[in-house]
């Protein structure tokens, strides 16, 4: 028989679970905090859709008349998603990056949603289904996510851990409500400045794709306390020498740039270009990948925009498997090797987006009120980071458990193993009360129970 809702409280949840969540307790009232924890447990244990009803069913609360309490947590209760992001960010820093520079990944993704009541949706290019020669549009919500790029000790690789996600409404949505439309880079600037206030004194290095190679946006981030940005650069970008110093008695306005430099594209096939070989530890699924690069400093300038000093890095593959590409960095002191190593980590953002869709039910939720929509997807993305923190707590005192098979000699855990570890431990929580002796008792082989538990823990 299941325990009633009032008995499923913080007291029966394990310390490794409550220890991670206790930092969020001040954000909620004492009355709804137990329901918050149960909703997190239900979201972790639910296979398939991540709806509130699915979370209640997996907890055995399908017949509980207080089900409305859980829906009100998302569509009505008073709590701040921004403050929850700040708490999560602090937990990640304490666990993985207590000191030193912070490498952040910045990217947007489309949550495919339809329906007349989803007011913030728009029509966007679908980055998953589109390619260079095939453009696919999708109706949905656009989210901009900041993730912490950090090595995970027990995974022996860098993961992208989401901690701050914002809904970027469509232009139509803002026009209908008389709001000023904020572009993707406007949202990105605001989010980065917020994070900078959360961790004063820490250097921020942001890795982003070519959508953020915008001179005005990059220049804004160099004002005050500079934020380093690494992104792609067009091969035909207009690059110049630094402006010469103003001479005494010189007439006219101060020059913004020096002489025009040869385009980066002209260096690709120039026999006088001196390429330097470098071995990258991790390169898009490969290890110890050898590449060739050349780098210089320059001023990137376009008429009507402020001049931007950058360091550019041109990368080519001696094997010819990938096309030559250029990167830019707003910190002139970073070495080309550091710039390339940071940028390669950007691929982990795509991995995280795929993992949250496959294993945490992003795009399966069915909330339609504005407040619930604005809270649910960031919460599911944040759940990826919470699972990582919980597995980190578990595996500090236990051996790392990896799912293996005769045909797959897996040695290092992935996110699905971390999620399975958390689920396996939560299934052991004593939230069930045994029936009277002799009633409804059958003998089940232990091997069958273990295989059933394994299937549930790894269910998507």
C-alpha cells in the first residue's frame, strides 16, 4: 500500500538527494517545499513524457485528490526561476570549478510546440533537421541556454551543464503586446552580465557559434569588466592593422584602424603561410587529433561599428576531412592552442540538448500557460545538471557503475549511466508500506527483479 502524500516528506528521501536540493528550499514556502521535492523525484523516475500527471503516476499518486497542488507549482506558485538558476550555478561551481576561469557555452535551441494557446511560439529554422543545402522550418519556442563547460572527474571528459535558460519570444509575440523586441544577442548580453554579477572576480570565457560573431555585441562585452568570447569568424572578414598613434598637431579625427590586411581566405592556399602543427586531445569524437593552424592579431572593422581588436585562428585538417575554418577570440593574450581547445568543447552543448530530449523529456511536456511554459523547460534542462550533481555525490563514496554488455565494452559513464545511478538509488527509497503477512505475496526470482530495475533505470 502506498504512503499518503503527507507522509512522503523530506524525512524519507536520502541525504545525497536532499543535500543537493536543500539550497533551493529558501526559494519556496514551507508548505509547498515537500511537493517540490516529490515533483523532482517523479520527473527523475518517469519514463517517456515529463508531464505532471506522469510524475504523479510513477510516485503512485494517481488517486491522490491533491494533484492540483503539483500543477500550481508551475503555473501559479510564487518563486523565482532566476534565483533557482543562481543556486544551481553556485552548486556547480562548488562541486566542479571552485576557482579559476569559468568556461561557458552559449547556444539556442528550438522546442517544437504547436497549439493556439502557446502564445510565445514562432517559426524558426530547425537546426536539427536543416543542413547547408536543405532548409527546414519549425513551429515552436526558442530557448537560449547558458551552460558550464567543465571536466567531470568520473567521466574523464568535459560536459555542458545547463544552469540558466531564457525564453526568447518571437517578434510577433512582442509586437502584439507592444513590447520592445529583444534579439538573440540582446538576451545573451543580459544573461552574461547577470552571471558576471553572480561571480565577481571570476574570468568568464564564453564559447558560441557563428550567430554571435557580431561586432557590436562583442564590443559591448568588452566594456567595463571584459567577457572573453570565442566564436567563428568569416573567412572574408575585413581585418585591419591597429590604428597608428595620433601625432602631435595632427589634424582631423583620430583614426579607428590602420591599413587593410589580406583576407584570411587568401592565406589558405598561400604557399608562404606558415602552418603550425598541433595535437588536440579531444576533437569531435576523436582523441589526439592532429590539425594545423596559423594565428595573428588584427582589428575587425565594419563601417558604422566600433573597431574590435581580436586574435584570429585559422584551422585546417591535414587529412582533408573537414573544411578549413577561422575562429576569433576577444582576448588577445589567449594562445591559439587555448582558443581551439575551448572552442572544440562547444560540441558538448549539442550533446546536452540531445540528452535532455532523449532522457529527460524536453518537448514532451504539455503546459500551455505562459508562466508554466517559462518554468518547465528551464527546469528540465537544469535537471540535467542536478542529475550530474547527484551522481557526483553518489560516486564519491561508491564505485562508478557503467552498463556493459558482451558486445559493448563500455569503460566510462555517460549521462544515461548517471541518470540510472540516481534512479536506482531512488527506487530503493522506502516510500512503500508492506501489506499484511500472507496477502498478495508471490515469489519472484531476484534475477527478474534486477533486470526489471535495469530496464526502468535506463528507460527513456
